[in-house]
């Protein structure tokens, strides 16, 4: 009997790891994307493989921050008024999850997913000969004032409750840990089990080579139509449709639009984010990704230079770029460390797919046998991808998953 044919729609890190996992289980897998895989949302992240990004954005503390965020007094958020008006029902549902109960539920689920995923990534990195990209130096959060550090108490309690390994650093200890930082930070929290990579795009390329070297097929094209008969047909254009026994939707911020064509109402919006690369300065080099909590940005040493990333921008998925946030991030980063000139003329922009409960959707579509979902990983896609792929394959084969998947099942929503 010939192996089942699987089409994975979406070539980001979620799609690539999903394709690899199903291939490992002897399925005949094709990976479909309009562009070279790994060049959309997965390209531009901080490169952090975190086991502790477990405090969701819509946590109980968000309500206290709303006045500051609405008045745009924090670089952590920028928004388009038109988007807010149009997406008000989604925003209202998003805010309804700002409860202690959901924080506990989501943090435990994400902790299990990320910790398991980190283990799987380390194996994949070895298998794909990408060890040269890996840094085992942790993920550092820094605070400019005692007040901002005190405001981080909720996160620290969640770390304790969920078992996230972390170490607290004083002002003097930070100087020893990360000499590249200027002495403007009063406190630090190092997630010491987290890792990072020096190029998320190169990691995607390495995983993709592992897939294609084993016979996996990459198809460049946009899916125009899905049809289910005795099997699945995916129409790309005027050519004959692709045929498969199952389709896995892993198209990130485009997933809701594709699912809508099949009658599903996915409660998804997009957190747009920007990055810009700068030349390193004259001082010591950064050895890890650093989150400047007060200033709402991350700086991460990458192959292209020091990557400065922005906070969240709430705007239509394909709206024109607005680089004010990342420009402010760069000004703040120059206070934090020695930096040179900008490398690119314009910043990169990506879209992080976010469901109303800030958890991904992993499992079977409720009304279409053979259709599976793996999307909505927000800003955690790199950290959650490998385990999400394994969990989906376990569900596909009706095997007990390595961790509890109930929090991620599509049936938690009325779709």
C-alpha cells in the first residue's frame, strides 16, 4: 500500500516542522507556499527558542495598562484606529481572557508545549547540521527601574508555578553577565534554559534541506481553492489540482482567510511587528537576545547585524508600513548598548497570527475529515513549532500525545 499523501499549506517554521514530522512517519509530504519557505513571519523573529514565554499578552495585568496603551504612551503597542473599530468584537473577546484562571490554564499549557519543543528542536538542529546557529546563553529580560521590575512580579510568580528556570540579577551582576549593556539597568531576569539562533531564516533553510534531502517536495504557489471528494484537491491556478489524502493548514496569518473559504470562522487577528538590523558598535558584543522591558523592544545578535525588533502593531494585515515604533526601539537600544549605522534602508515587517485566547490551534477541523489545523502561534511560533508538529501527527495517527493537547484543540471555539 502506498503511503498517505499529505499537503502542508504554509512554509513558515510551523509548516516546515510539520512537514518534517509527517515525513519522519513515512508519509508522502508536499509543502506548499507562495514564496520561498521561511521568508514571511518566521524570517523576522528574535531567534529565541524559549521554554518560558508562557505569560500571554491578554493577562490580568493588561487591564491596568490599557489607559497607557490607548494613549500610545508605551512603545509596546501601536495601533490603527480603523483596525480597532473594525476589529472591536475580536478585541472585546481578547480582553475577556484577561483572568487569573485563563492565565493559569494558558501558562501551564504553553510551558509544556515550549519545554517539549525545545528538546525536539535541539535534536532537529543536530540532524540538520545547524549547530553553528545555536546559542545556549539564555533569554535575558532587563529593567531600567525598580518600579518596572516590581511590575514583573506576576511573570515571576508564573515562572515559579510552571517551573520555568530563571535567575535574578542585580545591577552589578548584570554588568558581569552581559558586558555589552550600558549601566542603565537596575535588574535582570535570565531564562537560563532558553536558547537562541543567529538566523531564523538559516534555521528554516537547514530544516527544509533535511526535508528535501529525504524526498520531500516543495511547491511554490498559492492555494486558490480546496475541494474534498474521495480525496482532497488543492487548486493552484489553471493546472491540474494537487491531490492528497489529507491537508494541513499551517499558513500563519493567512490561515483564517483560507479556512473561511471552507466555512470556518477563525477568531484570529494579527500582531504586526518590525525589525531593523544595525551594525554592532565599538564595545563588547551582545551574547544573547535581550528584552528591554521598559522600552518595549528586543535586541538580538544575528548574522545580519544586531536585530532591533518592535512591539505590537494592531493594523490590517496588509496595511502600509508604519516604522515609528521600530524607530523608537532603535533610539532606546542606542541607550542600552553600543550600535552603529542601520544596515537596510527600510525595516522588515511581519504578521504574527493571534487567536482571541492567545493559544495556538492544533488538531482536526471539526467538519472536514482529512483537514487539520496548526496555526495561531502568535509570537511563539519558533518556540512551539517542533512540539506542535509532533502533537498534530500523534492526533492524526490517533496516538496518545506526549503532552496534554486539550488547550489547543479547535473545538474549544465554535467555528
